[in-house]
C-alpha cells in the first residue's frame, strides 16, 4: 500500500517535473530569429517586382 | 454638320500626318529603356569573370583588382546606390533592403560564365543550373 502511494507520488512528480521542464526550457532566442527571417523575406518579396523593373530601366549599370 | 469637300480633305491630311507621329511617339517610349546598354568594358569584365554580382546588390571585383577595374566597379556601385536610395524611399524600405532585393534578382539574371557571390560569401561561376541564392530571396 505504501509502495503504491510512493509510485503514484513519483509518477506525479515526474509529470510535474516534465511539464515544468518544458515551460522553463521554451527557448525564446530561436523564435526571435525565425520572426526576423520572416519579416525580412516578406520585405524582399514586396520589393521584388519594383527591383526587377529598376534593373530593366537601368540596364547600363546592371 | 455637313462635310464640305474642303474640310473632308483637311481631316484626311490630318489623319495621314497624325498617325505616323503618334506611332513614333509610342515606339520611342518603348525603345527608351533598351537604349541604355552596358559599357563595352563593363560587358567584357562580366563575361571574363573579373567582376561579379555580390549578395548585397553591388558589383565586386573577383580576384586581383587593377586600379582601372576598381574605378569602373566603384563608378557603377555609386550609380547603383543612387538608384537604390531613390527607389527605397519610394517604397518605404531601407536602402539595404532594396539593394539586397536587387542583388537577389541580379544574381538570378547572371548568365553562364559570369561570377556571382554564393550565400557563404565565395565567388561562384554561373552554370546552366540555378544560382545558389540567399534563402530569403523572393
């Protein structure tokens, strides 16, 4: 009986520990980098057509 | 309104003159951008791979720079920066963002034999295959 309580307690502690770990370990840095890449790529996509026209219109320097 | 023979002739003459004139204006409007061609020295430098397209939207000297070659590259890059600055302002972007976008396109437009800068910074020779470009390129 005591053993069973102990086991349940250990399992609970394990789950709590795990969830605690996941919360604490959630890394902020990679997420920030990801956002920066997305924003930059989005800007480049927005400018793509205009830049293409610019190259055509200035064929002497491209 | 009745057309007298005189006004009818006048209209015909007007149409005969106006037609070709309008045509010329339209043709010159289309021909204007194609008029600006690369300087022969620049075209030769590209073809021989002594200059290449950089990731940042500017031209670079590949290998040993001679004073003449460096002057030519600087001259082109000053002109490019002027264009990038104006266009960036028009599009509410930074000069760097606009220049990088143009760099993506300029690298994509290289022809086999020309040099371009790969994402790792090294110079590559363009082949028939697609060039290696930055992952953020459109």
